[in-house]
C-alpha cells in the first residue's frame, strides 16, 4: 500500500466537519502547468496584493492553485544555486529528503496537522545550495480558487551551510470565494552559517479559515528571520511557529504585523527555544484591531542555556470599542543566566498624539492615518529594500481601508 | 491703527473638572511679541493649549479672536492652518511617525529642509527618528522650533523653549526664535527669562492662579520676579485692584 493511500485511510475516521468547517470540498478542477503571468488578471491582482509579482524579478517562483502546481521555475541566472519543486516531487526524487518530513512538527500535534498528513496537496520544497547567496528573492503563492475548498500544503525549506536567501510566500483566495480551509505545514532547516529571511503575507476573506503550522531548526551561526503579515479579514486564523535555536550563536527573529478587521478571530504567536551558547531570539508583534476583531498575540521565550538571550515586544492598537487584543507573553527560564525579557502595551490611539499632529496642520483623519501607518511600519524589521517597498504599498492600502 | 492679531476675551477654562483659567483677557497687536510669566501651575500652558483648541481644555465662557475671526470653536488643525503655531513644552512621543513626515508636509524642497536644519543645528538623522522617541531635552526643544519654523505661521506661541537646555543650545534656540519672530507676532512663556536675551518683547503679563494680575514692561517685570520671586506678585497692589475688578464684573 502506498504511503499516501495509507494516510488517506487513516484519516477516514476524521471527517472534515470535525474541524469546525462544514461543507468543504476536496475535488477542485485540475490546472495545467503555466507561467503565473499568463493567469487571469483577477488571480494576478490578488497575488500581487500578497507580494507575488512577475517571475522576472524573482530568483524562482512556485505557484499553486487549489491542489495543482502550476509553476516551479528557477530563473536561468540562478540555476545551480537553488532548487524549487513540489514536496511530492522532492520526496520521489530524493530519498534522503524523507528525514526532513514531519521531523520538527509532530503529525499528531492537532487535528490540522493530522489533516495535512493524511490529505496532502503538495506544497514547495526549496533548497538553497551550500554557500550560495541568492541575490533576488524567491517567491511562492498558494491560491485558493475553488469555493469551500480544503487545501493542505506541506513545505520543506532547507538552507544549506553558508547559504543566504529571502523567500516571500503569499497566500490568498479568489475574491468570490465564500469560505474554505487552508492548512500549511512548513519545516525550515537553517544549517550552519546560513541566513534565511522568510516573509509570509496572508490575505484571506471573512469566512475563510487558516491554520499554518511551522517550525524551524537553526544550527551554529545561522540566522532565521520570519516575518508574518496579515491584512485582510479571516474567520479563524491560528498559528504558533516554533524556532529551535539549536546551534551555538544561532539567531531567530519573528516579526508579526497583524491587522484584524470584520469579525476575524486571530490567534498568532511565536515560540523561541534557546538551546545553545550565544543563542538569540526576538519576537516583535504589532497587532491592530478594528470592527469586531479579536486578536490573541502570544509569545513564548524558553531559555535552556545559560548564555542565551531573547526579548519579546508586543504592541496592540485598538481602533474600535468592539475589538479586542489579548497579549500573552510568557518567559520560561530553564538555565541560570538565560536572559529573557518582554514588554507589552495595548491601547487606543492617544488623543494627545492626534491633537499634537493636528496642531501641525493635519486633519483628525490624516493624523490617525499617520499613526496607523506608522504603527505598521516595517522599516524596523530591516527587510530587503524591494520587499520593504512592496509591503509598504500593501500597508498603505490597509491603512486607507482601516480608516 | 495696528489691529490685534489675537484677542482673548473673558476666557474661563476648566480642565478635568477644575477651573484653571478665570476671566483671562489678552490683546496682542500684529507684529508684537508678548511674554507670559507665572509660577508652576498658574495656567500659562493651559492658556496656550486653549488658544490652540485642545479639547481637554473646556471653555466655560469667553472667546478667542484671531485675525478678526472668532476661532473659539474651530478644530486644532484649522487654527494651525490659519497661522497659530505652537512649540510645546512637553510634546508627546509618537511612535511610528517620523519627524520628517511633519517637516516635509510643510516644505517644498530638500534645500528648504536643509536650511531649517542649519538654523537650529539639528542633525538630519533625527528626521528619520520617531517623533521625540529617545530625543534628548535639547533635541525636543529644537524639534519643536524646527516644526514651527516649517509651518511658517503668523502667530507663534513658544512654551518654555529655554528651559532645560545648555548654554550653546540656548543661544541657537534663542537666535532661531528671534529670527522667526521677525515681522511676526508671538506669545512666549518663560520661567527664567533666558529667552528674552535674544528676543525683543513688547509687553509682559503675570498670571497667578489662572488670572492675569498685571502687565507691563517685560524687563521690569522679569527683574522684579528674579529679585523678589512670585511671592511678591501675590502681595502686589496691582493684583488687589485686579481682584476687585473681577468681583465687580461678577
């Protein structure tokens, strides 16, 4: 019996309705392989909103619609530096790759990981080869085209020793989608001396559910920067990526910008586990809630080595009396000398700040917009310039919508 | 006859349920700079905030006339755009908003920005910092002056720009304010009067417990305060006359 068939059978006792999302489909139409720029305008436009642009300005592009992989191309100039393929393809091609599957995340962790294990709809395998510095970002897009679809992807990203790359992943839906469920499992392996900047931008809709499950293993002198941005309403979104700073002088940064609107229920956290000497971690979260949105912003720093250090900063801004932000910062020291700290502040825009800007000639609306835009400013994240510009553009649109 | 750029008539103001200004009257002719003296908590900054239109300062009675127009109920930004600009004593820190965004809102070229920066010896790097976040005391004062220089209003209110700054910065700030006030009108609040070494003021007032108790020559009043302290003002015969006047008006 094939591994996949075995998985399907195991899941028979777990119908999708148990996941709190009824009427989901697992039978979308099949899409032919093509270049993303030849796709219908509506798809290109939505993909653009989550940072996915023309493949010419990216080192590589992976594009998946529903359960079909449309593109997994590496630009000529970058061939030999990296590999991009579907995870199903990688599993067949490289027998050794199996050790990277379900290694950092337990497939029985929860109902969503079990679903992704048993009903697996591709996902990308990205490998940056040893000592290769990829100068242009790589991009990937998970697009849901079919109404009430369940899409479960499993991604594996390996940054081989001494390599450097930036990956932008945009996840979004067709504007006419009424609901659905996306489960994304991502396992990151950042090997000795490697540096990976991973930026994930989500734009779902008000009746869509998303449950990403991610973990990263960071080896000696390696750096992992994970940026997560959510700008559109969602019914239910829950994610809590974990970074294991296993290597000496390993470093992780989690930067989250969450804009909750409509009736969104958003539960976002990051966990940093410091396991070696010189391990460093930082979590920065900006949560902005309007309408009836509820945002839970979590963070856990776990110091297991005496020469480790991490900081957590969470700031929340409420733009509506019906919205809610609940911050849950946790520090767990398991070794003397582990230096862990956190700061959190949640509140409305201070009237004093609005008045000050008004005294400089800005209208109340302009003053609020300046503060909201500034609150979501990504320049503190130290992103590559082109990516930063891209995100600023998205933030500008979001700030306009927020007001 | 010179017209008044600002008239404050019988102004009484409440802050958080407490009456802070009582029947304040003030007239500043166009082109004149007036000074407001007073001990801590006497209502000096309250007067400035009320003229600027901050909603926490609730007007119980009276009116504010600017350039002949009643601005008592105008929003803050409309007053600012009419030409009332203020350099605050304790401006808030505004995270996420860069000083550059305010300066560039009011200037038309990089050269203009550079000229303004030079006038207050302000580091260009500070323009890309969040407003007042991590600024030193001197930098905050200079940032305020820089902003009102960029705004180019006709009536400038300057609140304690000379307090808490070292000798060199006082000179820079003093000269910049003097330069800015040339041909304009203003109201300056000062505790110690250091700024008056640089600025030629036409008249001064003393405010005690929310009431303007006397007016006169800035130098004379300042000398009296520096020699006798505000204790003298409480005993001053002028104050008793003022009190009697107020009682009669009621």
